[in-house]
C-alpha cells in the first residue's frame, strides 16, 4: 500500500531536545520559571467555560463560580505573589478593562507583563472567519496598548483555539511570541507569513484546569505536581537551559484551601536562588537576542 504524506503545520521542523545549541539564562541560570495567571471574563448566559456541574443557560452556578476568581481569588493571589516577591505573566481578556478595571490595574501596578488573551473566553478563534479573527487580534492589541501604555508582546488564544491563520495574524500585528503550543521545554522559532514568531512553552500538565477540573486532582496533589516538576526540571536543566511554566486560574487556585497548597509549593521554589523567576516576554527577548537556531 502506498503511504501518503500526513498533513503538516509547516511552522517548525522536528528537532529532539537532545540536539540543540547550548545557552544560558541571565546570570548563568539554567531553569527559567514563570507564573501564567489567566484573568478571564465570560458573557453571562451564553459563554463557554469550565463547569462545576451541568447547568442550562442562564448558567448562574458556573458563571458565579468563575466570577469568584475576579472578585476574590485574583486579589488573594496578588497578595501571595507579593509576599513571595514573584513576578507574573498576566493573560488578559480585554473585556476585563470594562468589567473590573481595578483588578487589571492592580496587576499592572506590580510591573507584571500583560499578555493578550482575546476579548472573552466565551468565544473561540478557531470558529472565526479570517477577517473576524484579524479584527479580534488588532482590536485587543489596540485596547491593551491604550490601557497599559505598551503593546503586548505575547498572545494566548482563548481555549488555545487556533485557525490556520492565527500565527500569521499574530506576526502581522507585531506579536513576538505565542503561548498556544505545548510541544517543548525550550522556546521554538516558528515560521509565519510575516517572519519569525517564538513559541514560549506553556504547560498543559502543570495547569490547574486540566488537572483539577478534567482529572479531578486535589489541592495537595496539584501542589505536589508543581514541586515534582520543579525538582525534575532542575535536574534536567544541569544539561541545558529549560522553561517551566505554571498556568493558574484564580477561580480554581484562588479558592482558600487550594491557595494554601499553592503557596506551600511556591515557597519551596521561591527559596531556590538558582532559578530565573521571569515572564514569557523576558524569555522571548532573551532567546531572540541570542540569535540561536532553536
């Protein structure tokens, strides 16, 4: 039987982790760690979103549960990150500038990186036409630039939903990196119609939605997952520079009993002075300046 070639994305070639040029993070450090904090807003009565239980629209139960993150959880997490002196990459739905502007302002005031995350998590980019997706990206970019005083460098699509045009549209709009792809522990140079776009590793395992919601992992187990990931990646990073992301959502880990366990895990990591605590944008800028073929 004649074998047919499988359809490919054409964005990057295969290269195993064992065959990469060596480099270091600033200060000679080998493991970069960042917190990816997702601040999201959902349209009432129509939106997508993680669910505690099935419910018909208007879905008061699940909408209110997710809104807890904006009203309470994100503020408690801000206090926790302040106590531990940890930076964050904050992924922003631009609808939050209207819904709860003081929350966004509080994270901006910390000096955290503001990262594009669409307008609302009640829609998916992969369902949009080319022009509608372009309008979404350019509209969000303009709003964030006006509100934050600087254009966002990175983007995570709501629900990590991409069309075949998404990466081209991001590069066209001036973005320097995407967090959509979870295929590696190092940054990857991706090809687009408008030049290079970096893929910065964003986790789908060290991530509270797939672990806590989908796999029903408890707070203690999720904290232990973070600690185990750190210890093994610290060991592996002795051979090559790596990136460890921790993806968080305030309506999940901002719940008091989960925040207590998250704090326990982060205290362990924060005590390791060999780590480079950073943001996705700083990771992107560093590898881009090195000029390596990754």
